[in-house]
């Protein structure tokens, strides 16, 4: 008997080289023996110790129940709140889609009038004036360079849209104004009834440049309905936006844009009617991270200092509140979910869902304390029940300990007996699997692990074998993809070098009668801007600056085509001032085989080095600036001419400008004035003119261009360049040397 006990003790102590199952059995046996000793000690210490253990058990049960019930309540409330957010997002989305459909109806009616003019009679339309203006009447506005008399026939025809516009305004509570804007830059609109100033100073003005507005540009460029960013309306200081849809003529060319000016008041009612618990609120953000609707506070109120009241100047993605900023970023990204965030110093659960048609996001929030309160009550109830059960546990404790000791002894015998038999069958495939994995990890991916046990170990071996096959395939594919990326990068680098090589770098420093400098910075590896300059003869200098639609390789290819076409036609021109014909022929050439519908804006000018006379044609390009008498001013034409590559039958007219010695012509692309900072603000023409005027009179052309580029970089403040930036400056110095 003593020998057997000694042998059993030696096996129990074991050593570090024992097999897996023996070690497992020892751990189980040791744990059970410790439990037996502890339970025996508890029995010896008596009822007081038993009572303390029972109380500890009850407290633990209460804590666990509290945690589980809290998680369940929070999860249920999150699901409920997410349904609220999704339902309200759907309601708002439906309202916006109804608006879009109404505007599409107006656009289709405008197309009908454009395509079938013979079916309509001319109608009279008035220009808004304080004495004659009435809501629900059709009135006309026009751009600063538009002559209503010259377009009277077209305006009278399109005035047949008036009944449709009036019907839309009367039937849609959210509509403040419904109108159409022709590509000829006149607007026909009907306003809803609203409170006007006593002197009617807030009625629409006759002149309005619709083509320069964002609602027109967005709809024309996207080809479908668009919602503009939310802004504050001037006439009622409320928040609203525009919904715009383009319409087309019989040749499927853009004729204009139908649009509705919308107030957000009705959408605000949806938030106020949302049924949330006490302390809950809801709000809506737009794609800029601004709160445009909120049950915490309307726009225009005195304000209560809350973080989520309506505010279209504060991008909450940049908030100092990190949890709130993270939530707003996910909302702006179009995600759907629930986040816990601190708002106004208090913890909230915020559920959010996207509003698909506008890119907004609806969110509903409820206070975290409202959920925890029932769980705290549940914890108190559990504690009381635990106290009542302590007396019962005290009587059961002793019998339970005795039964446990007996069970552990039986388990020890069973484990020792069966463990030895099972160890070899259990450990052998594990060892084989470990050896195979070791060989695979050393780099032998062709190694196959052979385990046939019919259980999880065999499945694990199969998975390892599949993994090695997938690794081999992945490594092969990775090699091919890496080579392909390197090839593309090399080709783009070559394309950029070719493009830069096509731009002239000899700035005619040998010409004493002029000073010239130019620069281009592409937004991508290759760009669509270009500049060019060359001498037609000893007397005439030609300069060109252009901007191709789009960016990247397609724009670069079209740029090379446009540059070559313009220069060839200019060199072949019969007369040095025949610029209108050159642009007309270039436009026809670029319209040919232009299946991608690309276009280019061009400013082409010729400088007479003897007289300082400039002959120029502007094909839809940004107005240049000319320095005369020491000040820069924009050179604008009364009639804006079309960009090249759009209308094959378009014609172009040349204009003249006289420079004196010391005067300068500054050309640029829209990448200069439309450069943006991190707040999405534009650089603007006004800032460009101010920077140019600030330069000292003796500054060289290169210094002037360098200062403009430096100011653009400072304005962007680290924001990514969104468009190509190209500039060219030429200064007339006087009679050329002989």
C-alpha cells in the first residue's frame, strides 16, 4: 500500500518533460485537491465562515445580474433608437425625393417647350420691381451681360412654364421659389407668399447671374438632380437649399436648369414630433459636418450653448469633443450605427442612419442614465433576494462539501486510469501536426501535413495544407501586381516628363521689348492645363493659356491635341490678326471625333512688340488681368464666348487691348482662383487682384508669379491641391531693339 502511494505521489509531481495529457491530468488533480482542502477548512471554521461565503456569492450574483441586465437594456434601447433613426431618415429622404420629382416635372415641361415651340404662344413676363412685384407671379431676371430685348422671343416662349411653376409653389409647403435658368443666362421664376420688407427692398433684383451659381453648375455638371449645401436665405434668415435638375433641347444639349428654393422648416417639424424619452433629442448633419436640423434649437434662435443645436458654421468633425467628433465623422461618411458620446457634458447613446438622396445623416440620442436606472433597481432586488436565501444556503453548504470531496476522489481515480490510455492516441497526431507546421514555417510551402484522425485535428491539418497552397498563390499574384504597379508608375512618370517637355522653357530673354515667365503645377501626375508662347515673326509674339476639362492622362492627351491644333492653325493664318478664324477652325477640329465630350477653355493673344497692341480671343477662359497705369484690372468682354470642343458651329470674335511700356498681361487657369483651403473656401478673383496690386512696380514677371504661387500655398494651409495651377505673365517694355 505504501509503495503504491509513493509511486502515485511521484507521478503527480511529474517533471517538465511529461506529455500533454499527463500535465493536464496533474493540473486537474491539483485543482481538485486544493478545492478539497479549502472546503474542508470552510467546514471546520463553521457556520460563520459559511455565511460569509454565501453573502459573497450573493453579492457576486447581484453584480453579474446587474451587468447582464444593463447590457441587455442598453442593447434593446440601442436597437429601438436605431429604428427611430432609420424611420425618420426614410421620412426625410421621401420628402426630399418628392421635391426632386417635382423639380424633374418642371424640367420635363421645359424640355417640351424647348423641343416643340410651335405648340406654344408667346407670353408676357415682367421684370421684378417694388411697385409691380407680387408673389405667385412669373417674373424675369437676367445676367449682367444679357440683353432681354435680344432674347425676347426665347423668353416669351419659355414663359409658358409659368403655370407649372405656380402650381408647384402652391402645392409644396417647402418651396420658397420655383424657377428655370436658361443657358442664355435668364431666369423665369415664381415666388411663394412671404412677408416682405415695408419698402419691398428684399424682392429679387432684375440682374442675377444664374450661370455662376452653385445650383446651376452642380446640376449642369452631374446631369441629374442635385441638392446644394444648406445655406441661410437672405430674405427670411432661415435655412434652406436648392434642388436642381438639368433639361435639354432636341439635340440633347444642355438648355438650362430647373430648380426649387426650399426651406427646411417642415423637416424641422419631423424632428420635433419624434417620440423620444425624457432627455432625448435628434438632429441632422450634412456632408460638411454641420448641424442643419436639431430638436435642441432652431437656426436663428438666441442659442443656449448646446453642442448640437443648428449651426452651419461649425464643422463638428473638428470638435474638441473627441467622442462627438468621431460620431459626426461616421455620420458624414454615410455609416449606420450607434455610438456612445458625451454631449453638453452628459453621456448619450447616438443612433444614426444616412439620408440617401441628399447625403445627410439623421441621428437620435438618449441619455445613458435613463437606461442604467432600471438596472440599478434590479440590482437592489437581487440583493434582497440573496439575503433571504442565505439561511437556506447555510444548511446546504456542509452536505455539498462532502459530496464534492467524494466526487473529486472518484474523478481522480477515473482520470488516472483513462488518461494513460488516451495520451498516446491524443498526442501522436498533435506531434505530427507540430512537426509539419515547423517545417512549413521554415519556408517549405510544399510540405503537406498528413493527419487522419477524423476529428478537429485532421480538419486543422487540412486547413494548414490549404493555407500553404493559398500562400503560394498569393505570393505569385503579389509579385505580378507589384511589377504591374511599377510599370504604371514608370509610364506616368514618362508621361509627365513628356508633358512638361512640351511646354516652352525658353522665356525669350534675348527680347529686350518684353519680359516673359510661365509656370504649371499639375494636381495629378499629369494634368490638363497648358501654356504656350512663340514668335510669329520678329514683331509679333503669340501667348496661349488653356484648361482642359478633367485631370489625369485623358486631360493630358486632349491638352496635347489642343496645343498642337492651336499652334499649327496660328502659324498657318494668312493675316497675323486673324484670331477669330483661328479659334473657329480650332474649335471645329477639336469637336471632331470627341466621343468623350471633352472641352478646353482657351485664351489666345498676340502682342505687337512695336506698338504694344494686343489682339486676343477668349474661348470661355478665365478673364485675364492687365496692369495699366500701375494697377491690375480684369479684361472682360461683354459677350462670353464658348469653350472649344463643345459646339462645332460656334464662332469667335477677336478683341484689342493697348499696352504701354511697363504694362503687363497676367494669364491664369481656374486652379488659381478656385484653389481651396481646408474649410472649402475659394482663393477668389478678388484676392488674386489684391496680391498683384501689392507687388512693387519694379518687380520682375518671375517674381510676380512666384509671389502669387506663394500666396496660394499659404491660403491652402496644407489642403490637397484639387486642380492644375497654371500662370503666364508678359510685360511690354517698349520698342524692340533693332
